[in-house]
C-alpha cells in the first residue's frame, strides 16, 4: 500500500511543475500594482488597459485573420487528406509524409517555408502566414479526422454506392455527416494552434503588421508586466475552451458511433 501511494508523488509533482506557473500568471494578472512579481491587491485595471492599447488590438485582429484563414485551409485539406489516405490510398510512406508538418520542429518548418516563398518570389505578409499555418495545422486535422474515420460505419457508404450514388454524393451525404464531430474538433485544434503560434509567423510575416504572439514577444523583451499577464490569461482561456470543446465533440462522435 505504501509503495502504491509513493507512485502518486511523481504524478502530482509533474502536474504542479506544469500548472503552477500558469496559476501564478493568472493570479498576477489581477495585480493592482505595477510589478509582475509582487502582488499588491486585486484589480481588473490591466484587462481594461488591454482594450486601449492600439498595438495589442491590431495584433489581435491580425491573429484572428490568420487563425480563421488557416483553420479553413487546414480543415478542408486535412479532411480530404484523411479521407484519401483511409479510403482510397493505402501507403505507409504517404502516412508518414502527411504527418511531417506535425513532427518537424517549428524552426525547421519555418525556415523551409521561408526558403520556398523566396524560390517562388512570394511577397511576405499575412497571407503567407495563413498558408504556412494552414500547412502546419493540416496534419493535426488529418490525424483527428482519421481517428473519427476508424470508427465510421463503412456499410452506409457501400449501400449508397450500390444504390447508384456517385463518390461525391456519397461523401457529402453519408461520409461528411459521420465525420462532422471529428472535423469540428480538428478545426478547433487548428484554430488554437494558429492562435498562439510564434516561430512560423515570425519567419513568414515579413514587414506586415505583426500577429499577437509577435507583439507579446516584442513587449517582454523590456520585462514582464501585469498587462502581459492579463493578455496571456485571456489567451489561456481561449485555448483551454477550444481544446475542451474539441475533446467533448470527439467523445460525442465516439458515443454516437458506438450506438
């Protein structure tokens, strides 16, 4: 019994190590003082100052533009990639290649995309970041949708084809509704990844208006302030909400598939 209890020590120590800094950051975002390290009382003034900071607001707008655009690209291409690999092409090589954007270090992928943009003489801007994030998140969407495909009922698709429906009609009316929870979960994951991605955006944005993570980076070079803590707390809330919603949708899809 004593040995089994000792096994929980590294488990809880790991959780404390991972989440204690997040708790401290959120608590310090409500600090009434100017210091990011000394708590001087509860206040919401730093959240109010975020709305009045033009640079932060422009970063938020640019980040949302990039996140929405890249989510659309990643969701469409990732879904088609997952269906193609699971239903039409059985290849371990293609499976490995499809996961490369998710496995490669962000720095390597960012440099590769920058070199590719230079080769095709593409002017850098928000659209280049959207394309880069779309490529990066596509692999994650494909992985989520493939997990949903593994539990889908293929007999419905076979029955649809036997009744004379073509591949496109079968995909839209039969396959797509079954994959809907996985597609939405993948889209939420892609949105979350793009929302706080820094390295790829930093390399591929050029001289355009920066996204929010780049704005935060430029601010923390001069020291962490409660305003940055407040901004980080909001990003954490958005990310956690998207991840939890995606997990919930995945569970709903799995329960429906079992029924």
